[in-house]
C-alpha cells in the first residue's frame, strides 16, 4: 500500500523543532501528496525559520499540545499524528522539570484523547533511547523488550508518555507505534546540544565545554536517517510495538570535540573540561534490528554526517547567531558551562 493510499492529511506536532522540521522536509520530498499540518508552541527551541523554505506547502498552527483547544483545532480532519513535540534537554529538566511533565506527559495524553475521539488511523510517538537508562559497565545494546529505567526528569517524562501511548493501544484499540531514537544531530539543531554547541563555539573560536572527563558515549544518528526510520515505522511498524532507531556507533565527547575542531582547523586547546552533569548517564546504545527488519537502513556514517553538519552551520551563521544572541540561550549557557 502506498503512503498516498493510507494517509492523506498528517499532523506533525513540534514540527518547528529540530527533528520535527527535518521530518517535515523529508515528508514533503517523499510524500508529495500529503497535506501536512504542523502545530508548534514556538518555545525557545521552536523556530519558524526552520520551515521558512516550505511555509507555503504546509498549514502551520502556533499552539500548545497541552491546550485542548489547540489540539482540537490541529487534529481536525487528519488521519495520522506524529508526535515530535517535547521538551528535550536533560540539563533543563534538572533545573526545572515542570515544563517536561506538562508537554511530554499531559500534552501526549491530550493528543491521544483527540486521536481516540477522531478515530485517527495511526498515532506515532517519537521517544528516545534515554528511557532505557545507563548501560555503563556493559557492552550490551538496549532492546525494545528491556525494562524502562529512566534516570533524569526528561527521560522519566518520556517513559511516562510511552506508557500512556501503549495504554491507549491496549485500552481503546488505538493504532499506536513508538520510535526510540538515539542521539540525533544535523541541520537546525538548537545549539544547547553537544554537536551544534561545539560547532558554533569552534566557529567563534570559543571553548568547547566537555562534561567531566569526556567519557560519556553516545550512538550518534544523523537526522535524515532518524527521519527515514520514523517514516519506515509509520508505514510498516506493527501496531503496539516500539522500534529502536540507532546508528550502531560508540562515540564519546572527546571524539566529538576533536572531530569538530579538525574539520574547522581549530586548535585542541579550545577543549575545556567542566563540572559533570548531575546523574550523568555514561552510555546509551540501542539495537535497531527490529527497524532494519522493516526495511530501514542507516545511510550516513558519523564521518560523513558530522562533515555535512559542520558545513551547514558554516553556511547558516545567521540562523545560529540569532539563536545564541537570545537571552534564553545565554542564561542557560552561563549557568551550565561557566563553572
């Protein structure tokens, strides 16, 4: 069955954020017959500039998924919901967890209620590998059948949302699928996350703040691969299941810093070690075999993906400088890295 036959009008929540906006671009390329509705609250991490080049091809609603009226307006007439909307930064959740509970749990609940009321064909929830907790001290990879063991308020809010999603599948027969993506990077990523922070700081010849000893390992996934994985699960995933999407790589903070500095021909003296994050998870790694069985495959290795990402930030200085000039970014940066 082609995508055009199954879905005609799709709601993408959080579509002005990093992964959401990249998926909007992906969907417009791969599903040109779709009518796409985007709802985004335009918090500090939501940015209409991310959709500037496609604004005439989508319907945009500035709204909050934790507001019933906004949700009702957004879901009208859609036959699939892809929930990207989330507060997503661990550091911010440690400082103030309340927005994470409101958006990630209450917002997901309101979307599920709307999906049930409007008999949505499929509800895809975008989650994270952080729900599995820390794999430090082992060489294993998280499987979809593993128990969830979140260790930060952010990860706990995402795990709570997952339980709600699956409960609506079981209790109400809603067609639900979940993706658990690993650490994603690429164009349009807000520069509080490690890769865009390191790239933009290096471009400004500022120090690259590395937590602790820089030993925390992540499975870095290029955003286009993440979007294709989400799209594969939307169309081919089995209802009631979760699917890991990961790149099968193990890269620590020092490697990220040295790679970025090498690509930009900046000195390694810019690397600066700062106080570690409280309760820092030192290793995430997922086994994406189930998604691969559906037909998904990673196409970007880290070397090519990071080079593409660095090039994008070099070419889009106006975009990231406008973001970093804002008070909300500067206050967070000062609190976390001027230590």
